[in-house]
């Protein structure tokens, strides 16, 4: 098996990659996660995944590099990580009773091979009260999460149902990644 480097500080991505049965190293480089207002959310998340993956790639040539970025999109707007409790409340309140998209831009680089794609899942929220939202925010789980919730945690109580990959919603489209890693392992060195 070729050496794998996950270029993400996300504990959820680490857990998901480990659950896939891979041994890997984690390397994280500071990248400016700036959004380009002239691009669609799809184009932005794809570009951010590729940026994370390709940053300092020359330092690890010959290893499989994995980069990923996940965003929540509702009504054409990107919901990133909340800045504070008020921001989290605003995001969650606007999603109640509606369906939004979770997009992950996954990029994999191995030598001269570059894969970059976007996985999209849909999540429908329940109708909840302001007190329900405030109670969830008080758990602190919403911070550091795109869209201000974690479906794998207490945030599952906000969700009515979802379509697509649960692991994508958590932060790493493992089904897509498994196929790409399988293809790379078939390649000759």
C-alpha cells in the first residue's frame, strides 16, 4: 500500500479514514479558505479541496495526498462554521423545516495524477422551537462545524431525514474516496 497523507485537522475526517482501514499520516498547512464570490458554491468547495490537497505537495511527492473541504449550502448561500452563538442561531433557524445541501470537495493527488470532485448530499431539518435551537447551541457541538451542526452527534436530533452519503455529511465522502484509492493502488509505480 502506498503511503497516505490526510491534509486535514478534522477529527471526523481522521476517524472516517481510519474506519476505512487505512494507515495514514496527518499534515496540515495553513491555507486561506477564502471564497470567490464569482464562483458557485460547487466551484468554491471543489477549489478549496484542491487547494488543501495541493499545498506543499512537492514535499510529499510519491505519497497519496487527500484534501477535503465541506460546506453547507442553502438557497445558494454557503453556510460555513459559525463565528459565535448568534451566528449559529441564525444559521440553524434558517434551515428549520427545509432541505439544504452538504457539499464536500474531495481531491486526491498521487505523483502526476490529480482527482478533484464534489459529493452532494441533502439534509432535511425538523421544525423546532427557538428553545430547541438554543439548547443545542449550549452543548457547544455546533462550533467548528459547517452549517452549525454535527449529524453524527447531538445534531442528529435536528435532522428529519437525509439523502446521499452520511459520511459526506459528516465531512468525508468515503465511498468516492475508496474508489479513487482503489484506482491509485492499481497504478504502477
